[in-house]
């Protein structure tokens, strides 16, 4: 099943546009889990199992694993998602951006090594840096467009006739979508720009970080980012879910936050 098809099925079957990002900080794991790779794996798997019926997607951030030499944990985690929760869209948050053989190897890493349905990428080097991702059949390429961080405006809102994020959105709609299954990253903290991007790209899926700990307003996000049929969004929450509790009830607390977040999205979409 292709990325687009799997995403639409996930929206329908879960009735959710919530995505949980897995950004596991070893210093914030519940003490009873201990330390090391086994603790990291147990934490992530328990979170996934607790929220799986409340979300459309799971998004592990590669740096939290590779920085501590825990790539094998990430491989096992991705395999767990595919085996135990095959309805979920698996997005590898890697933000890769390079050219030639290096870009091809990054695509292989995401889609073969980790078996992701989609991967986040940086378009700064141009279309040829995206081609190995876009040309991989059935896989999704989610391109950074208008990000949620405070410093993003240094380049993304510069104008010389057209802002950079609008240029990225227009290129995705007019060019990259003809090459493969593409989506865009647009931050929840900029709902006006989110609405502009939606007006440019039609029903293209948008990965929207920035709700929860970053303070994005769910109602404003849904109003700005939804498609006419009330979908089109993968609304990510990471820290608010992961660290809902630092006790033995961490998974149950994560589930409670996920349920509340899912319900808030549904209420805003009604």
C-alpha cells in the first residue's frame, strides 16, 4: 500500500489526525525503567502500544537514537510498529538533504533499513536532492516548508516577490507531486502561513508539528489546515505525550494525553 493510500486508510480507520513523535530523551525516562538501550526500547514500545488506536501515525526522530548509538533500537522499534500496528503510518523524522549517491543512501536508510512509509527531507539543495526519495515507489517524501521553530523566519519569510515557504509549496504542488508522493511540513505555530500553504497545495498531506509543548493552537491549526473533506493533516505532538508522567504510569498517562489531543482535534473539526 502506498504512502498516500495508507494515510487515507489510517485517517478513516482511526478517525484521528494525531501523530505521536518519538523523541526519547534518556535523561527523562521513568526511573524504574533503568538506563541504556533496553530502557529506551521499552519506553518507546510501551508508548506506541498505549496510543496506537488513537493516532494515524508514529514519527520517530532519528537523532535521539543515533546520537547515543541506539540505531538498533530504532530498527526494532520500526519493526514493532509495522508488525503490531500495521495500520499506522511510520514517518522517519530525519530532515535529510544532500545530493547524488549520498541522497540515494539516505533514501535507502529510511525506506529499506528502517522500513518507513515516509521521511522528512530538507529541500534547500533543490529538486535533484529530493529525487531519490520521490522516485521510490509507494513511499512518502515530506518536505520542510514553514517550520515551527522561532528562528525559521530568518529565511522562510524573506521576500523577493515571493516568500520562500510559498515557493516551496508551489514547487511541491506543480513539480514534485508529479514525481512522487509528497507532503509538506508546516508548523502549527504559524496558522496564517498554514492556511496560505493549504490554498496552494490543495489536498496534499501536511505534517504539522508544534502543538502540545510548543503551544500551537489546535482549533486554529484545524481551521487553517484541513481539506474540504476534513482530513489532510498529520498533527504531531511529542513531548506532551511522551512525558505526561515520569512514573510507572507513564504509558497510561501518555494514552490519556493522546485521547485528549485526538478529541480536541475532532472537536475543532466538527
